[in-house]
C-alpha cells in the first residue's frame, strides 16, 4: 500500500520497512501526508539505531531486526582499532599519573 503511494516496488518498500534500507526525508513526508499525521509523530531517527559490527563477511542467517544495522568489518581493522584504543588508554593513565604527581609536588610547597 505505502510502496504504491511512494512510487516504489513492493520489495524495495519491504527492505525499507524492515530497516535494511534507510527511508529518505522526502519519503517520510509522503508517508505522513498519506497517513494524515504530523511528520514528528511517525518519523524514526537514527538516534535509536543499534549498530552490530561483525568481524567477517559471511551471512550468519541472523533475522533482520528493525533499528539494527549490521556492518561487516575486517578482523584486522578491529584489531588495529583495539590496539589504538589500548595505546590511548595507556597515554591517559600516564597523563593522570603525571597530573597526580604534579598535584602532590605543589601541595608540598
């Protein structure tokens, strides 16, 4: 029904309805007009989007859920990100220790 109103094939609308394809702002406006509802009442922002990062490109057969985006990320990229995060955490801890020592030194004066 909405697919016809939005001038798109039923399968395309189904992918949008299931959250596999993003609904454009123009399409949200058309749906609101069709339903005779304010846009704010039906609009779904990406703020509540849950992102699931997969470390391989194989299809695991998971059921598609609304508001869930699945991205396939190479395992090496995830490892690289984790190493970088560890390095940043070490730097933060080092700076915290230096700050603590600095505060201790200044309290002795």
